[in-house]
């Protein structure tokens, strides 16, 4: 077995689907890796197709051109490479990667199926590791590939083993999940336990750039099995570096790398800038158009625009009255935006009245949006919205539930609560004071929600509102849970009703990058559904994974398919009886026996348990789709493919 290995990480930003340019760029990175004698170069997940090519994954022409690009890579790459991509099926897509070596392209799902079958422990069916991360031999070193944090946990828990784990995530930056910023998160202990648990080197290759709704911040690194960083790359910059790995080394490293400091506001700000820049440049637009009205969110959006594409490519439409107009002019001057148009509030109001609008304020805003949209179309500009997550969730008042800038194409702050927008403004002013202090304090707290009676200042009201919205969207709190907070039952009910009232407006609102664990688009409810939550004696919660496991395997036993699964996975030597005699008695309900088998039997690893649960849920999904389920998991008749129901249990009827 080889003791030393040189691994290169290519931290790249590409335009998905531009295969010829991508291949040339990958080969330039390979040239650097080859010059340093790298044994393996790892490319990020988004390099070829982005996060998800959507319907293109089923387009024959797209797949043919992608295959041609992979063939060109196999001819030109001089270093063995791991190249991730998205494998598409009928109505499905899943992460995949290929090992390119010696002019050949090998999908890791095929290599992994063979290698994982050899890793099955006594008492575990080979099917238990089906679909698990691949482990392949490269230059005599066992290299595993994980696409998600859950797959990384399979190595950390000991279900799979490898000398080197290449972590190439398809999940973008999440402000609620610190580890998604990679190297800076190591300063707070992220990834260390995974490296120690797996007793393996972690090669974390992250992309940098915006892909669809997701943003990747870079920060790739190499970590030793005992938790020291051997190498790390900067966030928000393309890079390629080579790191020496001593597979049998026991540490400590002679020259460990200090992880960069974690700064939540700085990373979130740079992620907004990156998402805006790539949204503009990858669509081939010449710049951005934005409204500056002196509000907090519009001022922050203007600053993001300038940091993204530069002041010469920003076109600002200034509007407002009084102090707001004065502050808007100040922001534009501080940011050095040259192309500025100003709409007098009096002229806009007169135009709205002339059009016969009863709600002149709403109509006036519509006129501003129309002017901005016409400006953007004429100059091939990206129209920016200043709407943030708070406004998209509840609007500005009960009379105005629609989010601001409804005609806008892109809202950099659309998945960020206004409390965080305020923190971003304060952070940006530490770099250079471009946002007026009055604008930072102009929070425009949504009205008609009963917030005035629970807090004294606008900042406190906004903090309470955003905390309740976060609990509802990110943590799925309902009326009973929210009513236990300071809003009370009446305030919580009013808040939830406003959220529902804004649902239609959100559907027609701007696009935005996803930075939270659950965005508003992921929390959609049916527009014509009449259900409303009600107060209950105690808070409700969804079952956790363990409870779901017990329920599913219990149902499998009651359906008469548990015995087949138990026999199939049983070791050649029967395991010792369960510690609790009551669970093994004939009078025990069938589901309880299944629970004991799945939870208490030490001969059944957690990976096998998870595989069975996923398998069972897959069959239940097929049942809901009307499929007959007569074939085994391997797709062959007679159930030779294995699985909980190897022979199927439904007839043609």
C-alpha cells in the first residue's frame, strides 16, 4: 500500500453547460496539479452541470454534449481526477462522480457498488450499503467520495472506511449551518469529529460561485485524521493547491495551517455579493438597476450591487421625500454611482392620482417599478429588488401584503430576515461608511401585527417578529408553539394569517438566493387550502428518525415481510438472544419484535437500519404512485436483487 499521496483541489467557478470552456479551464487546473506531481485532482460538485440541470438531465442533446466533454477530459487530463456531475433519470436526479484515469471514465456508482459489497460486515446484507458513498483504490490508497454531510457521517460512524475521504457537496452555503462555509468553520470545531471518527484524511473540495438558487463560498481544505488542517483555500476566490498526505501518519503535522476566523456577517455579505455578481455575469447582462429610497433594505441592496459589479455598472433610481430622499442621495454619493435618475415623489404622486388610483401610495410604487423595469430592459440590466425575507413573509401592513418591487427579477436579501439586514448594514459600514446612520435605523417594522404592545423600540419589535417568523418557517412552529412566546395567542394567530395572506404575492415576487435552512419557497402552502392551525393542549412535533424507523419496520413486520428481511440479513452464525426476554416472547406484538431487531440487536449496524428505512419508504412511495412492486431492488424478476420485499407482495391486480 502506498504511504504518500499528493492531492490537488480545484476550487472553481464555472458557467454550467458551457462544456468547451469548462474543459479548457479544468485542463489548465490539471496542468498546475501535474506540475506539482499530484496523484489525484478533485473538482467541485458544480463544475460541469451546476447543482441541478433540471429538465436538461433528460435532454438527449445535453447528455450527448456532456458525454463528449467527459471524453475530451479523459483524453487531455494528465492527472487522475474525480469529476462530479448530476445523473438524471426519469423524474429524478442524483449526485454522481466519475473517476477519470488513463484515458478511461468510470462512474463511481459502479465502482462503489463493487467495493461496498466487499465492505459488508458479517450479518449485513450487501444491499445494506447499496447507494452508499463509493470507495475506490487510487494509487493504492482507498479513496471514498461523499456528496452530503449525511454521507460523510457514514464514514465517521464506521459504517464505511477509507484512507482519504473526498467531500464534494452539492449543498450550498447555509447561514444556519456553519459547516457550509468550510475552512472558517474549522475554527469553531467543525469537521474535526468527522475526521477523528473516520480516522481518515478529509479532502473537502468546495465550489465558489452561484449556481441556480445556491451560492458556494469556497474555503476548500485538507484535514488530517486527528483534526489539524494541512492546507486551506480562501473563501470567495478561485484557487488550486496541492497537499501531501501521509496515509499512515499519526501526527502532529510539522506545519499545520491555522483555520481562518469565522465571521458570520462578513461571510453572509460576501455570499450576497457573489450571488448578485454571478446572477448578472452568467446571464450576460451589462449591469444592474436598483431603486434607492432611503430605507434600510434598499440602501443595503445598493451597497451589495456596487460591491458585486462596481459603481460604473450600477444604475440607481432615486426616489422618496424629506429625510428619506436626502439619505438616498447620500448613499448614492458614498457608493460613487454615476448613472443616477431621480423621481420626485410629488411627480409620482400626481401621476398616480391622474391614473385614478384610490390607493395612490401602492400605485405610485408600481409606477416606480415600471420605470425601473423599462430602464433595465433598455440597458440589458439585472433588476434588483430590495425585498427581504421579513417583507416577503408578511408585507408592510394588512392593507399592503404584496412584497416590494414585485416586477424585480432578483432580490439578494430575499432569504435574509430584516434583523440580519440591519447587522449586514452595520458590518458594511465598518468596511467603509456608505450607509447613512438614519437609514440603518429606518427599520420600517410591518404594522398591524400587535408588535407595538410587546416592545418599546423598533429594533425590539423587529427582533421579536423575525424570531417568530424563524420559528415558524425554519422550525415549523405552529399556533400553539408561537402562542407561548411574547406574541400570545392573538398575535400568533394574526401573524400566521398575514403569512397566508401574502402567499399569492410571494408566488409573483422576485427570485432570490437561498441562504437559510428553509426558504419561503420551500414553505409554500396550497393557495386554495382552507385549513388553519388551532390551539392545542400541548405543542405538537413531527416524529424523529428513530420513531419513524420503529413505525416503518413495525408496519413491515405486520405486513408479513419482516421474516424475509430478517432471514436475508441474518449472519451464518445466529446472534445471541436479545437482552430483553420480553421482546422475544411469542406474546410480543410483531411490531415490537421488529423494533427490537432494528434497534437493540448489535449485529445490525445503523447503516443497515437506515438503508432498510429508506428502502421501505421507497416502496411506500411506489405504492402511492400505483406501481405493482413485483420486482426486486435490482430490477430483475423473481426478487434476486435483494431488499425487504425481494419477491414483491402485490399481484397484477
